[in-house]
C-alpha cells in the first residue's frame, strides 16, 4: 500500500498546527515542519471518524481520579503535603534535579520514570494520570502483536504497512484502522492486563489519543519490549518488530528522550506524542523509549501536560529525560527498586 492509500485529513484554519522546533538548544535537533500530513493529523473526535491526532480535541475529557495514594499533581507538592519522601536516593536526586524545570513551568504536571537495563537501577517522579496522545500507538501495536501470537499467525502485509505508518510517521489514519482491528478500547484494555499496565485505560468512543496512563505503566510497556525476554508476554519476533519501527521514526519526530544523549543518541528507539487540548488551550507532550548513553541503555518514559505551547513542552520533556539519566549516572551502580 502506498502513502496515498492512507487517508489524510487537512485541518481547518482554526485548528493549531504543530510549530517548528527551535534549533538553538542542540545542533542535532530536527525542526518539525509547519504542516506534516503524516505526523500532524487530528485525532478522531466523533466515534471512529478520524480527524487525525495531535491537534485540538473538542471533547471534554472526564475528571480523573489520581493514582491510589497520590493527589496526582505531578509537581512534587503532593509528596510535600503528605510528608512522603522519595522511595530511593535516585528518586530524591531526580526530584531535586527537576525543581528548576518545575519552577519554569508552574502549571505543568509531569511524571518521569527511568530504568538502567544493565544494572537495574531506577528512578521515578510523579504519579499522576495523563493523556497518552500518540505514544499509545506503541501500545496499540503491542496489542495487535499479542493477538497475532494468540492466533498463531503473522501480520498481514496491510497490517505491516499500517503499523509502519503508525509508528514511524505517527500516522493517525493508520491508527484508526488498527484501533478497530484490535477491538478498540476493550481490545487495548485486555492486552494491557497481560502486559502489566495496571493504571492505563483505553480511550472511549474512538478517542485513542485520550487513553489515560501513568509514567510507571509506560515504563512497564517499555520493559515488555526492551527488557528480559523471559519476563515479556511478547515473543521475540514481536519485540524485534516493535524495536525496529521505534528505531526508524522519521527524523522530524526524533526529539524527546533522545535528548538524554547529548553526544548523538546512538541506538535510540522512541515514540512521541503531542496534543493541544481545546478545553484548556494547553499542551500534552510525551516521549517514551530506549536511549544508549555512554554505552549504557536506559528506558525512559516522560508524560506531561499543562504546557503553554508545543516548544515549551518539548523542551521540558527533553530536560526531564536528561535529568532522569543523570539521576542514575550520579548514583551507585546496581541500586534499583
């Protein structure tokens, strides 16, 4: 199937378009085009009628209860108010390092989780529930691969074409199709029960980009893909396929957790999501994946919302990813949870 076979919806003039990425932060950052048909499409807002994703959503999302035992603020004030201390020294280091970022964007909520694959060291900050935006596309593909494993079959050629467009280009029309193939919300929730995502709920009414998740759940999903094979419900073929697609995302979408490696992000696999909410005028910006820094592999999940614009959201996510790796690099090796 050619790119022309994937339906493209041109946004109306009153719908915000993802602006260009500033290049000043790092020479190797890529600019996001003002209009990218494959990457900047609006999410379906009326049943299964696609308007793409990563543009304004006119529906009001329901009020969300915070994760158990948390006020869900994601800004650190919940821990202070409850008198709870970070669980590990690495958690404390991460919390401290994020304070300047939180001060720069006082209205932002953020959750950051990181795991060093070789040592098992980990750190986490923030426990709130967030919109997935396009990072849910990794979860959708994982659900599809589980279903093909159960059926004892391989992906069809059409499914492969759609999956590649969904992950590599963040194509929303392809996601609409695969969302229906997996059984929509019920199919995603069933897969997540097997994957170990205990705090993630599929978006209702076709709104896959409004799937609710936590940073911890996104790290769990990454462990299914990149962690020890014996601990994953995905077989080797499924894991390799997910890694391949996440490692070949189009250049203009290779921002996010890749910023953790200031030397060039060798061996980075990722998926990003960005979504301006019409109900608030603020942006969701998320990034998940694996990055290799100085020969060590790290799984990183950053989910956030409340950003005044796209650029500040991307900058916050990239800063958080760098601080996450630094929190583990500064601590003793082998310290984990």
